[in-house]
C-alpha cells in the first residue's frame, strides 16, 4: 500500500541540490510570494473533489539551513529531523479556503529547465487528536511535502504528499509516502 519514490529527479531533489557540490542554488528572491492551486486527491476510491489551496512563501530557506537539515536527516534520521524542523522559523503557510493556515518550515526553489522554476515546500504534518489517540502506522509519516513546477509564465502544476517520511538509502534521498498516490495540484498560479 505504501508508495516508495526514489528521489533522483523528483520531489526532493531540490532540497539536496547544491548540497553535495557546495554551490548555491537558491534564488535571490527574498520577497513574499503567493500561489493558488486546485488540489485533487488521486488515491483509488477517494472522491476527486477539487479543493482550492492557497500557499504563501514569506521567505526562502537559506543554503546553510538546508545543509543543516539534510545533515540531521542523514546522520540522525527522520525522527530527529522532525524535532529540528518543528523548531525552524515559519517560512510561509498553506491553507484551503475553508481552513486555518498551517505553517510551512521549509521553502526552496531552483530554476527550471524551461525558464520556469521548481519549488519544494515542507513542514511537519498536523496530527489530529483521534489519530494520535488511535496510534497506528500513519504516525510514522509525520512530514508534508509539496512540489510546484512553474513555467516562465508563472503557471504550472504540482504534487502534495500529505503523509511522507524522508530517509537516506545508499546515499540516495528516498521519500516514502503513506498514500498510494500524492494529491495532484492543478492550475498552480502565482498571484
């Protein structure tokens, strides 16, 4: 039931991009940016109800912050990364139009091959009271990861892994997603 994704050119390549070479891959854009999208749950048996999502990036995670987080993951694993990530300063937020905003703790971007850009966002996953009380395997998937791919016109698509677990396997960053399919983000636009 679990989807295991090798992240060679996928979801979190951006987070390790430049880490091994020491080069800076972060855009110099320090201003606030806002995005809108339509989230569609692609899981088998799930209602494919489109849900508007708003994402705000107030600041980008620095190279030094990224390097520190990747070192924690590589040396101490995802449980320690979760503790560190929860103490990171807020970099933005994500919300549906019917919910309160949830803080993002990680935001990176890279130029895309087509003149656009790739954006990766991450945070700890909110755990509800009933889920915490019941326990179970979902509690091992404590991260929410978002990838946006925007064209030069500021429009594109993305993916949202609501319950994910990052780890290193043979020096390759691997993302294990609890869901069979990520939530697709359609009609992504800069606002």
